């Protein structure tokens, strides 16, 4: 009888072993949490990322849904290029501060321009006209300057005028700004969702 009882008890305790937690910490498993003491009570404090919640999109018809889906697709294509442009511009500006003469700056800009053209021209040619327009808006969002102002600052007004004329031929405008609370509200929502990894 005792033998049977021990066997049954052993089989009953085996599943419980699967629910026990491993309390042995290995290297890299130690987490330091901030805490504050309030009225003799210790409260652990942890920061979490912001989460943006937008209302669920409601479309009146299939055409509106397709239009929005296409906008999401186009923003996903253009946004990485705008981020890259913002990062590269920051690098260029930092480097330009270290150059002493105007000739050194011009030479540096030419070298950077040739490098960027060689590296990214083929990929940028694959963007559609709509994606290009969105890219112009997102460059403004990332840098705080219109594409026209950036070209004028780095390459001169004549070059900026040329590129503006070329953009106009394709129905775009390098002087286009970015209004995240008005005209470009949907683009801003999509960018925020992309940045948070929600889409």
C-alpha cells in the first residue's frame, strides 16, 4: 500500500516540477530597476515606450480603402530614404563645421554628391512620381528645410533652380512644405505607426 501511495504521489508531483521557475541567474540576466521610496514604501519605476493610438480607419467605399493602402505602401517606400537624407545631412553639416575655407567646403560637397549619386541613383530611380512627392515632404519633416532650400544651401541657387524646374516637369515642387496637422495628417499618422513598429 505504501509503495502504491508513493508512486501515485510521485506522478502527481511530476507536473508541478514543470511549472517551477528557474531562479538561478546567469551572466547578463541581472536587471537593475530604478526605485523611489515614498512614505517608507519602495516603488519600482520603469519607463515604457509611448504608444500612439489612432482611430480605426473607416472607409466609405473600396476605392478609399485602396487609396489609403496605396498611401501606406508609398510612405513605407519613401520614409527610409527621408531618414537616410536626414542622417547624411547631419553628417555633412558636422563635417562642414570642421572645414575652414570655402574651397574645402565646395570640394567636400562635390565628393559627397558623387558618392551619394554613385551609391543611391539606381535605387532612387525606382521610386514612382508619387513616392518622390512624398519623399520631398518627408525630407522636410526630417530636416526642417525644404528640398529646394537644402539644394540652394549646399549647391547654390542656380543648381536649386535647375532641380526645381525639373521637379516641376514631373508635377512636383521642391519648395513643398510638410503640414502634419493639416494636409499631410495621414502621412504623419503612417510615419508614426512605422516608427513604433505598428505597421
